[in-house]
C-alpha cells in the first residue's frame, strides 16, 4: 500500500510502505512545508519557489526527502558489518537538523551531486536527477561533513591515480561514506515501513558505492555466473543455482556486469537487477556508471552500439562503442568524456572474456577479429591470435572452469565441448560473470 501525504498537516503516525517515487507522495500541507523550511534553513527561492504538490519540482523533491527521513522507522535486526551506530537509528531526522545550517539549490558544479560548506548544503544538478533513495543518501552523507569529516584521494576504483578527494580511509573512520552506507543497510535490514522497492534500491546503492569509496575495502567479493533466457535469469553462485524472474525489458536489452551485480542495457537505457532478492522490480540503474547517460557531458558519444563498465587492475572504466566503431571512455576526475578513439572498421561489439580465457576489454569485428583496448591509455593492442568463433555467443568463468555459450544457448566446457551438468536444461541468450559481495546474502 502506498501512503499519500496529508493535504493539510503531516501526521506523526506513518502507514506501512512509505512512498518511494516522487509522483506517489501527493501534496504536502502548507504548515508541514513551513516546518521543514524553518528547521533546515531552506532557501526556497533558490529551489524555484515553494511547491506543495508537483513531484517533478526541486522544492517538492527536497520536501519528499525530508518526509522520508522523518517518517522512517527502524528496529534492530542483529549485527551487520555496515551497522556501527554512527547515527542513532531512531534519530536520523533530529540528527540531520543538528548538522544542517541551511540548504540551497546551486548550479555552480553542474556535474556534481552536492557539497557542504560549514553546515550549509548546496544541492547540485546531479542531486535533482537522483531517485528519492539517492537524494536521501546524499543529504545524510553531506550532514556527516558538518562534524569535520573529509574525503581523501582514492587508491582504487574510478578515481584512483587522480588527485580527486572522493574516498574515506576506511569504514571504521565513520566518515560521510560510512554514515551513508549505514543508512542504506538499515533500510534493507531494519526498516519497518519502507517499501520493498526502496529497500532494493538501498541494497544496490550500498553495493554499487561501498566497493570503491573506502581505501580499505570493507567488502569481500566473489565471482558468480549469470545467464539470461527467455524464461528469466539464472544465477550460479558456487554450487548453488538460483532462478530469478525477469522484469519487463526491451527485446534488444543486453545483460551486463556492473559494480553492484548486473543490469539489462538497451542503448542508453539500463535496468538494475537485484541479484540478492528474488523479486522482479524494474529499477532504473542509478547505481552503476550506466547512469552517466542521464546527464549531458562534454564529448559524450552520439550513438551507442555496445557498452561496458569494467574493472581492470585497481581501476574502473566506463566505455562506449559507437555505431561508427569509435570508443569513448569516461574521465571520472574531470567529469566529462575523453575524445573518442579512431574508428575500427566493422566493429561489432565489446566482450570482456576472450576465447582463450583472457579477461579485459576487447572489440570483436564482424569477421571475428579480436582487438584488445586499453582504457587507461585509450589505445588498441595487436589483434589476438584467435578469432571469435562464429558459433560462440560468450565466454565466462564458472569457478576455475572456462565455459562457452554456444549458438544454441547451451553452456559447455570451453576446452572439451561437454555440457555443464547443472545448466544442462537451460537455454541462454546471454552469459556474464557478475560480482557478489558478503554484505548481503543471496535469497533463494
């Protein structure tokens, strides 16, 4: 059941399943809006004026966020690595008021999300594009900075080897990233009146961010195998095989590995998959770098044939192969795209696993040539000795075993050609390796 805000005053009693989508909140009463504006020093004019009903307006988005924070209830549910008591689970709203001197809307850093200067928060264009969950996480994150916690240069992930101060030293430091992740974990594990979709969003956000924003990684990662068929998704985690329902997706959607798990990608549109939970919620991917298509950037690719978010060494890259065979990669520290590479004739698609088992980023051409591409230098290597077999759709690892998805949809041992027994009765169209993390259990 969805709970609509009162047209007059916000009640202190909240029904189960608070809204998670801006269009589902309904109108907020004038008295309640005035209370929020006073409590947080909101510069209403900078947000475009007071708005009580239209969820697409920035002022109403902020009011929705504050309502969610005030209305959420949590109950202790056992120990968890992300729940350390940095913020009292029952006092997020009061804590946020204490750490906030004022809130304004700004456009001075158009590709940023928000920043905090002495307790005064400036919400940027990136904030306005986020989901309710992303915006709530942002304001909680910024509030921690008021206490003097700052960020440091990152040692791995998309901002590694740059001067960008975007990471905390560790989870134990209890900085802004840790307080944000603790909130997400509480939404997943301890919330009593938040919608299941909001909980899935929180799990994906926690996984998508916590695996790179701490220089001492708090997560243990393992590799799993994920297959896509007409009937749904099949996840192979060690000796366990899990079936997952398939959300409604475009027929041309491709299954892609992401930092939090996997997404279904069709051009510039992507839907996130919550591998930990056997639901079929259709969630816009705000958790991996497929979200980059949601905001304009300098030198952005004008067409999309294939995309990959890929980790190589200690670095994370996001790359796009255009219809013209050019590769564009994203410059995370600068917030824009590198100039596109020279075109590759007859480029067909990206792959991240070669027929010999080699991992990386490769361009496969229509005649089967396999060209390595180094996203750190944005240069091509020499073509591999092997060509892409015409009867092979994908290569992946099943533990230490290299497997191949053939044209008939069967998963075979790549060396012997013998079928994998645990997957013998499935027929797949896509096959990828995906990361799983020890933060959240996979539910059967």
